[in-house]
C-alpha cells in the first residue's frame, strides 16, 4: 500500500536561514512525488513534482526538492526562508501515474523574523 | 486563467441533515477529484472522475455520500444524512489527463 510520512508536525526557522521539510514515502512501482502548500482558508497550491530524470527538482517561489531513491525520501528545501513562506506543506505520492494521490499529514512551517 | 471554483465556502448543518457542494473545474480539465480534509490530516481522495465517468470511488462512503458530473464539467458532492464525523474541508481539484492537480479553495463543513 502507498503511504507518505512527514515526521515533523512543525518546523521553525529564522528568516534568511535555509529550510528543510522532510518527506518519506512507500510505493510499489515508480513514484510520482509532489509538494503542495496550503495557506489559511485557501486550497492547496502546487509547488513542484518529481516524475523522472534529475533528482533535484526546482519549483515555485524558490523551493526545490531532492529525490533520494535509496532512502525513499523527497525532502523540500529552500536556501533562504521568508516570513511569507509560513504555511502548511503537504507531500504526496502516486504510483506510476498522476492519478490517486496519497497525502502526508502535513508540516507546518513557521518562519520567524 | 480562472482557477477551480467551489461553493459554498462555509456550511453549518445539524446531524442527519443533507448538504451539497458544487465544483467548477478549470476549463478543459477532463479529470475532477473530490477530497475530504479532516483537521490535522492530509486530504483523502473520495472520488475521481474522468469526463463524466467514475475512475475511483473506493474511499467514498456510498451509504451517505454521492457525487455526479453529468455533463463532464461541473460536479456536485452530496452527503445525506450527515454525521458529526463528516465535519471537514471538502476540496475539489481538477487536472488535464496525466498532469498535476489544481485545487479549489474548499468548502468547510461543520456538522453540529
């Protein structure tokens, strides 16, 4: 069965510092991996995806993520955090296609001035 | 380009009442999804349509939940009768076939 784990309920980081939001997955077949961000009272916004190719993928708002097959991880990163990055971040996985997404429980990112 | 539209944004009902949510996907998106997001959890897929056909409804509680997409464009999700545990945000998403999903703002349902 497919599953996604986001081991941290909350990540705190100072503005200007690098940030990492962790995600590990379990899936049979080739994983399609996604990161979404959710601001209060808003729907989920697509940030980036990994389907195949280069293990480092770049997305919106300066975010990037690194796919690590041996560790079954897909951590979200940003070199320099902004206060406006504070939001709820979801990792999601699908097996071999764009269809059924399984989401993690989410990680709340708090960036402090 | 307009995004996914959902209405209402908020709904409060008593248990055992019925409720319906509406979704209008991004123009041209053949695939439409309904998710349930309970507070503190990630979204869970309830049903997926491709055009007006159901692709996956394995996690839809069919004794009380129903959904339709009659003309392959907009969709309605209905709950009848509602239970306390149905309190959640109901998210609609759409996508081109074999592409990432775009989400609407959601409908926050409170069942008292």
